[in-house]
């Protein structure tokens, strides 16, 4: 299916690996011009090279090293994108980090870290990108949330900030509809990729993870990053023109909630 994304300009945050890279790849395959960003130069360079090869041209992929937990980092990514590609049509908010344990063990600093590393980058990137979308007559924002924003099962801090992102997306969808800007969430289940949290757990205790897969994942396997990236590209595209304010679950029937 042609998603009608050719030459649209997209920013994907947290995109040097994992779900962000898969989302950038899906957009590049649809002939978008894509900005990726991350904090680690080597990882970012490898992602840029991979995407540029896929695009068939290095001038269709922009890599920006930036810390998106800081406002100036987000501003740099937006400014570089506009200077290079002339505007913004699509924003994929994928940055996220949350640590801590139970209620009594989790400090205020860990709660603040989860907010600063997950919710606030999405707020800031959206706030900075929207005026550029308005000048182009519309756009699309996709936020990568989680099934654990909808039910228990993941780390407490992670679930809380991901739930906040779903709430943010719904509010923005209603606010921005008059500007022809759609806002949606993708809520993945457990996705396996090298270097990711499930991969690390699998390396540390393969027997326990095999038991988890058998017990919790009806299809008998983890999800793949590209299975999320393809959904992101669809939601970002004009083909999803009547979808806004939604949280689309991509989890192979892992979650229990309606």
C-alpha cells in the first residue's frame, strides 16, 4: 500500500535503535525525509548509515546528536530538521526511560527521572513541532506508549509515565484537530531487539524468559520492532486520516485489558 508519505518530513526521537529505528526505517521505506536523533554518536552514525543506504541517498536522512531530556536538545533537533528539510509533517515521540521498584523503594529522584526522560521530551517536541505543522496545513504526531500504560505488569514508574503519554495524546488530538493535526499512540507489548531490555533479560536468564514467553505471549514469541514501525508509519500517513486520539495496541494479544 502506498501510504502517501513521499517527501514528507518526519522526526523520530530516540531513533538510533529499537522501536525508534524501526519507525524511522518504515518511514524511509515510504520515501519520507527523516531526522533521527540520539545521545550516543557511534550508535547514531550506524543508524544513519543503515537508513541512508535504504533511502538510496544520504541527503534524505539527517542524524542529530542531542539530549532530549533538555529543552535545548529538543530545540536543536527541530531547528536542524527545519533548516535541512524545510518543515515538519510527522513527529514520532519515542524517547523513554523509567527506573525504580515498588512504592516504598522508589525515590522522588527516580520519579522525576521518569518524567524528565519520557513525558517531557514528548511535550516539548510536540510544542516545538506543531507550529511548523500548522504552517504546512496539518501533520501527524505519534507517541510510543505501552500496554503497561493500560494495565499492570511493567515497572510502576514506566506505567505511570506511559499512561500520562496516552492522556497527553488524547488531549492534543482534541486541541489540534482544527489545525488538521492528528495525534495517536501506539502501545506495544513485549518487543525483542538486540540491546533492549527483553534481550538483556533473555541473555541473563534464558530459561526464565522462555517460561515468560510460554506463559504470557499467545503467539509463542516476542514482537519484532518492524511490527511496531509499520503501524507507526500507517498512523503517520494520510491513509489514517480519520484516526486521531487513539491508542493502538500492537502486542500479539499479550494484554488482558479491553
